[in-house]
């Protein structure tokens, strides 16, 4: 297992062929939650994209997604609309959505596993 340096301050873990990223939220530059839910979700994916890029990956390399929601029933439509922009075509990653009652002030969090592209 290895650790990658990342611009977001979180440290993703690698295992030669896989990248494990957790704790991606829609935080602004001052680390506070983005108050508008749709923008919080979009910002979480933007932050995740930066981590993937730092590891040489893209969203096309993501094979598994787990999202955490403080109010899944009311948030699901918004999350799905953003998801369709991030993952617009097959093959889609495996996706698990989990309802939680606390995310340290946030309403949405992402955890992913991605394949690290192998150079020839």
C-alpha cells in the first residue's frame, strides 16, 4: 500500500492497481460546507476529480462509489442529476448510497475505488 500526495489535504491510498479515496465532501476553500446542496454535491465531485487526477486517473477509472446522505429521500434526485454529468455513459461504476445522520456539518460525502491506469 502506498500514499499519494493530494492537493485537497486528504491522503488517498494506493495498492499498485487500485486507488482508494474517502472523505470527499463539498467543502469550500475555507473548509466550510457549501450551503446549497446541489453545489455541495457538485463541489464534492470536483474535489474528487482533483484527487483522481493527482493519481493519474479520471472518472472513467472509477469502479465503485459509496455516497453518504443525511436525507436520502429528498436528496436523491439532485445527486442523480449530478451523477449523470459525472458518469454519462457505460460502463457505470457500482454505486451504494447510504443514509446517515451526521457528516460533520456536510450533507453529502463520497468514497470511491478506482483502477490506476497501467503504463506500458
